[in-house]
């Protein structure tokens, strides 16, 4: 029996997410990024297409590495201007019935006590349909403008993030007994103080003693995503993540990350299969293979090369503005997104990456593959990636937004359902289910083998 497939739509509340220049395509509506009606309609398209979730990316600075300024990013609208996905999340949940909403938020720039309250609020207002993509952030521009002056070193960010997670687990899992909030009119008691305790955390980076401000919500701890495949990032994911999002150009490359993740999870005493693995893919589909390839060629006429290289520079910390466009890239260690740089320099056996090849690749679909073809061909390729890379699902990226999501639902979803990898009643069965139940298949709470479970009240 084929493995069930999990699908997220990979989005960001910006005019340009992963395909610089494609905002100019006549079918693209992303210039309306600041309108609630635009996002409500897109969320409904995604839900109707059979997706399980909407995964919202976020960054906290401008892409200002390329050419030493943000000019190329601004001209090309590369993830700027942007809205705050935490504020958008409950509005998207309200516009849909079953769609889970994953929100990226950085542990580097938000105090854990404050962010814990925000996610508890989101979990309550969405009836548990919320997920948190835990990131440490990789932009120097964010560090400068949010008070650090410069980024913490890459691995130190993850050391700090480990302690951060201990704090939020203490708040979400350990502050309140399940029956602490009673709101009993007869006794006049709202919260039973005997069933509340403080976080009691004193560590290297944080001192948080008080209990959480929000009583237990449907999931308590939001479902936890993590994105990134550096060795330190994989170690962090193996301990904390319930789902991991990789981006790589080949399934063989992603397979190496998946294997490393599952091995590390077992070392933490976790069931390696309990962590769901997603990878990024853009899909260009039409009734026939020829029509799909013609559509892809039509996309390429809108590509913005400078903006694509500005996006690459922001991801990796490497400025290619003065590089020989046809010279192979060499791997260098940076404190930016190391897995992004490795995708283009260390782990591709198909040939050398050059600045020209990087620009062409990034400009349509970002860092993952562009899967092009008829509905059957696209389904075949998705299933090949699942088998080769040992995946559980995909974060599907739309080049033309939201048209490519609608086309996925019209062309690809029926084929996946016919093959039994995406059941026709997915949406109906997800009604009133939390994100953890949709993606994990069990109850709304953290598994017993998860690091956060040891912080539970009374443990």
C-alpha cells in the first residue's frame, strides 16, 4: 500500500516569495499581498485542493548582501514588503474549516515568555490548527535592526534555542494542570492556584520563573516544525521537531539529510518515524506534458536574475554580484543558512553550480526541484521523491500565486487520490482535528518520547 502523502502549501505574505520576477505574470495576484480578501481566497483554494496545511515563511530583515545593499531585493520585491504571519494566521483559520496553519517565528528575537503567550493565543483561536516553524534566523540585517548588532555564531544560536525550548515547554506543558481553569461560579474560583506552578527556569540565557499567562489550549505545545539541515540544525530537529522541512535540488541529497535526522532521533530515544519529513517542490502542470513545458517556458520570460541572486545571497551570506557567472562555486562556511549554501556547493552530483546556474534555478521555484509535466507525470515524480528521499510529504511552492495551487488541485490531486496516496475524504476527516492529529495521526498532545513531555505538570 502506498505511503499516505502530506501536503503543505509553502507561502509567505509578500509580493515575491520563491520565484523572483513571476509577480509580473498576468495570472499572478501576489501584488495584493496586503489584502485580507486575497489571503482568505488563497487559503480556500489551498484547502479545496486537498492540502493539509498552509506553511508561512518569515524573515526579519532585508536581503542586503548582494552588491552590498538591499537595492536589488527592493527593486525585485524579494520578500519585501511583508506582513507578520502570526497576525495573519487566525484570519486564515477563520476563512477555512480544516486547513492547518504553520507560522515561522524566530527564537533569536522574541522573548520566550512573550512568544509562548502568542502561540497559546493562536492555538486557542484556531482550535488547535496551529504549528510553529522554529527558526534561529540567518540574516545580519535582522541582527542589526533588532538589537544584537551582529548575529550570534551559527551553532551558538542553536545552543541558545535548545534552552529557549526548555523555557516554552515549562510554560506550555508544566504551568497548569489540565483542570486548573475551572471558572466555577459557585465557589468564585476562576483558576485553582493549587494547580498552577511557575516555570522555574534559570539558565545560561534565560531566567523565567512565573507560570504561563494562558491556560492550557487544545495542543498546549503547538505542533513543531523545523527547517534546516546543517549538522547542528539536524541535532536540534532530532530533539525537538515533529516535522522537518528540507530544501534540496535532488532526492538523493534530501535522502542523506533524512537518514541523518532519523538516526539522530533514535539517539534521543524517539521513534524516528514519528518525525514527518517534508521537502520543497514547485509544480508546473497542465493537461499534457507538452502544455506544461510550454507553460514553464512562459514563466521564464518573467525571471528577474538580479533579484534571484539577491535571494540566494540573503540565504547563504555569499555575494555573487562580482563573480564570474560561469565559474564553479566553492563552499565557504558562513553564519547564514548553511544548508542552503550546501545545496549548491557540496552535495549535488549532477555538475558544478555556477552563478548563472544558481540564478536560473532559484528564479523559478527557489531551492527545491521544479516538477513539470502532465498530471500523471507530476504524480509519478512526487512519488519517486517520496521513495528515494524517504519523505512523508511536500511543501508545494507556487511560482504563479495562487494559480499554481489551483492548478495542482485541478490536475494533480485527482491523480493522487486515484492512486490512494491522498484520500478523497482528507478534508472531511480533518474537521475539528488539531495540527498534531492531522500530521501525527495520534492525539493533540506531544508524544511521550518527545523532549517536551518531561515538563508536564506533575512530572
